[in-house]
């Protein structure tokens, strides 16, 4: 039984491994549709591409098999490869940023995979990853909006599109007492979150903003603008004026401690939007994001940066 048959795919036609695909190429190919997909017009929403990569997010690196498609990603299996070989692969790729811990395999690992996994049956080395459907913890019930008393310490945060350079971020966060693990670890903005009882939104009475509990899936900045227009046309939760938050508005949701879901957010918000677009660009170039998993604001360069969205509107 081959690897793909062991994983219960490819019983009739064995899929091919895309040896040229790497983690750094996947966004342009499968999420933003801004570059390499021009060379891959055969890929549709249902077709799948398979490649190996090194997952180095934990203490020990892991060799994994990825199944990838348009707006779709699933790690199918961990491959038990020699640890020293994986560590050498990671070491030879040099230093990386905090947000880049998935690496392309090297020639040695490719040769080992061909000889030890693809060319012969080796079921003990292929560990399938079975995903169980998760019921997300949304925390204890919030006070109802209908029962709320008038707000006594409301603030009016800036909401307009802005341009922020690196040196301006810290003072901006300090001005509004906004927590950031790197730029303002002493910040402690206090929200007053209320439940409108629609199952979709949360109101922060202190800022006068209604937020999505969840949000929009990852895509490029231009596509995100179109997605927001469509959501407003449809009237999400009965409203038609949803927008991306400003830096200050998005950071106002940041909490000082990680919750049980691994995000610096109240549990009432979904973890499925780990970093979101904000209405802010960087001087001299780039786009700003708020990362609720790392608890900080960060910027990304590039012509087609991608991110998630958690939209807000003024109540």
C-alpha cells in the first residue's frame, strides 16, 4: 500500500508530488491569485496539489505532507524522517522572522522521501493526521445590550484611514492605553462588551463599535475590499455599513493575556481570524495588520499582502 492509498486518497489515480511548491509560494498561488496562478490555470477550486514541507513551529521540526487547493489547506500526514536531516534543512535556510516557521525541503530530504516513502511501502513512517471537528469555546454569556446602562467612560477612537511610520506606532498605542506585547506591554484598554443577541456580533459600549464575532477569510487586500462590498450589499446581521477598523479600533480589542484559544482576545471572538487588515498603511511602504495570536501590530511589504478581516461598524 502506497502513501496516498494509506491516507485514503488516490485509489484509482495516484496524485503527483509538486516538488517545486514551497510554503512561501502558496499565498500567491492559492489565496491571493496575484502571481503564480497565471502559470497554473489548470488549478480550480476542487483540484488539489501535494507537497512536502518542514514545520518548525514547535521544539522539534516535523516533515509534513500538505494537500493544497484554492482557499483550502490541510496537513495530511507527518512523515517520520531522520531528525538530524530535518534540523540540517532548517539550519541551512538561515534566520527567519517570527511569522515564518514553515520551510521548503532540501535536496537531501527529497532524495530520502523518494527512496524511503514513495518508492516503497513504509506505513510506519507515515502518520495520518485526522482532524476532529472542533466546537469553539465562545466564553460565558455576555451582558445583553438591551439591559445595558448608559456608558460613563466612552471614548471616540480615530476611524479614518491613516499612514503610520514605525516610530509613530508606540506613541499612538500609549495615547489610547492599547496593549501590545512589543510596543506597549503596559497598555490596558478596558472594553465593555455586550451581546446584541443575534449570535453574530458583539458591541463594545465603550467605543460605540459593533464587531463581527468571526470575520472574513484570508485574501489579498484588493479582494478583501470587494468582499466587504459584497457583505454590505447582502446586509450582514442586518447592517450595510461594515468596514475595516482603524489601527486604534482593532488594537482596542487586544487583551493583556492569551485566552484558552491562544489569542489575545475575549473568548467571544473566534480564533479563525488570527491577524487582520486595518485601515492603515506604513510610511514609506507596506500595510499594517493586527495580530491577535502574537498580541501585536505588524506590517508587511509586497504588492499583494494577504490577511483576514474582522469588520466593525459604528453603532
